[in-house]
């Protein structure tokens, strides 16, 4: 053994101690950071009485530059990225007060979501407030005796000058809760660091006693935080295997290094629940507890997982230029939600096909169903999908009884257009390229190299470049216009016969629907629409026979038959004579030709991942 003699002469001793204290500082920095000492802004979240649905929040500002000012503005976001509606989250804040140096100071509300704090005299400022949390959704907050769920936007007051600096969040779970799951680095027990406010907003927290499953795929650790009131009955090994398939298939579209160090799925299991919300390194999804026992529900759930996982590329990184960095107080407008959400809707099925979770026939059925959805919505002939994207803030998220007649979903229409573009590219390049190449090129050249979003024109140009033809007329007709898509032409490109036809030729439809006998919706071009049935009418009789349900109004009738419908409208009985017209609903039949031509076979196989 060799013994090293350390020279502790005065000069060497000083050097040694200097290095020692430098090392000590490095070692103790994480501990100090965990308690907010080195953070310009930090939060403490507690939940002493979860059954009351209130979080207790404290936010502490210690940034010297901010504290020099005579006042500090604290703001609450008004909306959650990924859910395009102003939701006024400040409405859930109560009992806000500010302190500095152990004394209460002035905190005055100056707008619907802003508090002006003064009187701190350069000292650290702490703002405390109670936050009501009892909305079941993937975009808001929830707290009860069984668990807590936190989204950043409706929870954390922010200081505009500090948005690009590090944020610390310390969670103090209720004594009955044993776990905290979030896609942020943990610097000490239940203390988490976000590089900036955007990342904090993009990192939901699950707090409770949820089950945690783990798996590794593509060198990345993935966790599933499963919340349910009752123990879930499911084959864990199979579920993990299906998740892995989705992860691998999604990554194959973009290739390269996986962008996440770790990824978290938060899954809430509640009766009748559904939907999800994407985040940079995580997602929150909702499904029914029985989804694992019901094949149809399980397929839908896996589609949701594929949708949200694909979003970690499309929208969270590859994004329209308007979608990040965000303005958290106002609407962030873009024409391109049909790409961000619509393409993701197409790829969720495409990913299941790549992963061999669904068959070719099932994929064709899904494509046909989506086409039927938009073609049976008269709003598809009224509202261009670019306008649908722009007006999401006032129309998609604020639907009314006439929405189906005046709007189109950028999810559904965007999904249809994604498939059409994919078929064009595959056909034009004889199976050498696909829509994947458009997304991959934009991702590599804009996000990876510059961390910026794409403009509308950059997206259109990339599509044309990969397709090898100018697609401007296509976008003018189908994105900025409302022309009916020539499905026969485009499906022919991938060796599939497609025919749009009446769903019920020779049969009439009533066209009104609702609950009980009250009309909630009347579809354009139907008998009810043409002859004056109104929303909120109570239908009393049809040809003198008491009304039973909407489906039976035209039972046994044919086009041209006349009926008399008696309604109660604003307290007055009215009888409306109606001549039944053809049911305008359509469907599309998709049938592969199975051509012997090698090029046609190659194109079809490329399209269907065979």
C-alpha cells in the first residue's frame, strides 16, 4: 500500500482548504436548493384537509433584481396549453396575502389575474393563497380524500420577469398520501426543479397512493402512474408490452435520439372518463376502470395513449410558431391546429397499425369512420379547417346546438387530410417516402437545430418538396376552402376503391335529436330542419300518437310521406306539417384492389405498414 504525504505548508494549506470548501459548496448546493435558498422563485404546496378540495400554496420570491423594484406583479395563467379556451383560473384563488420580513404587506388585485405586491423594501416576498380544486379533467386541478392532481397553469402564480429562471416546487402530501409522481427532477424528497415556468406548467403532478408501473424502451425509463378508487383488474405484463409497442412505433416516425430522459404517463381511471392532455415529458389520460376487460374500450384507450405519446414530438417540439413560448394571459392563435391535433389523430391509428395492435381491415374501418364523421357534419361545407383552428378559442371549445351545422372539427378534418397527404406522397414517390418524411424534416431542421416552430408556409413548402409537386391548390381547396374531397381519386393512388354514397338510400330521416322529448339539435338539410322544428321544442305527438323517441318518428315511412308533428314551444302548442326528405347522411366504402402490379403492391404495403 502506498501512503501519500500531503504537504500542508501555508501556501499549500490555503490551496487545499480553498478546494475543500469549493467541493463542500458543490455537495451542499442541491440540499440548499431544495429549500429554495438558491432559487429566484419557489413554491410550497400542501393539502392539510384534502376532503375540502383546497390546496394551500406559498410562493416565495428571492431574486435580487426583482426585489429591487418597488412592486412585484404576481399573475395567474388564464388557460392551459393544449386546451384552447380562456378558463379564468384566478377564480379558484382565495385568501391571498403577502408578507416580507415576517410582516404582512400590501397585495392589491389590479386585473382579473394580477396582484400587485408592494412594501417589501427589498426583502424576500412570500405570497400565500388557498386554491379550490374540484374539477375532474386533464387540464385543471382536483383534490379529495383519495388523491390530488395538479396542473401548473391553474395552480402556480408566476412573476413575468422570472419566467425563464429556475423554479422549485416542494410538495407536502397529506399524511394519507405516500407518492408524488411528476416528470421533473427531484432535488430532495418531494422537491422538484423546473428549468423555467414553461416546463413547470408542462409537468402535472399526481399525488396519492397510485400504482406505479415501470418499463424501459429505447433506453428511456417510462413510468405509468395509475390512479383508481378501486384496485384495477388487468394483465400488467400485457399492458406494459402494449405501451412498449406504442412507444417504439411512435419513435420510428422521427428516429434519432429519443428527446426525453424519462417519460411519465398519469392515468386516471374513472367511470365514463376519457381524453388526454399532452406535455413535454409526460401526459395525463383518463379512461374507465373496465377499459382493460372490454376489447373496444381497450383499443380506444391504446389509441389515446398513442395520440398523447405522439404529441411529445408533434406539438410539444415540432410545433406551429404560435404554440410556444406561450402568452399565458391571452389567446395564442394559429391556423395549424389541424396539423397539431388532426395529424396526431391520424397517427394514433397509424401507430396502432405499425405496432400490429390493429389489423389492416380495422385501420380501413377507422379511416372510413373519420371520413363519415366530417362528411355528415354540414359545418364541413361552411367552415374551412384553417378557420376552425383559428377559432378554436370561441367555437370548438364553446360549442352550441348549431355547431354541427356551422363548424368542422380540426381533429377529424385534420386527420382526414393527413391521410390524403400521406397517400399523395407515397404514390408520387412510388413508396419511397411518406408523410413521416415531412414531419421528420421539420423536426430535424427547425426544432433540433433551432428550437423554433414552423410557419404555415414552411409547412406547406415541406409537404410540396417531399411530394415532388406543388400542393398549393390542394391546400387552397381543402385547408382554406371547403370543397368536398375527391376520395375516389386519392384512394386510387394507394390501390383502394373508394365510393362516397348515401348511407340509407330511399329512406327518410327526421333530423332532430335530443333527450326525452326535448329537441337539442336539428341537422341541416333534414326534414326537421326544412320544416321548422326548433331546438328546445318539446315534441308531444306525431300524427296524433304520443311521442316516444326520436328514432321512431320515421319508422316505417318513406321519402315523400307527410306527417304532422305537434310541439310545445314557449308554452304554446304548434302543429307542423312535414314532408319527409331523403336522409342526407353518407358513408364511404374502402376496398383494397389487391392488384398484381408490383408498384401498386409496394405503395399499399408502405401505406398500411405491411
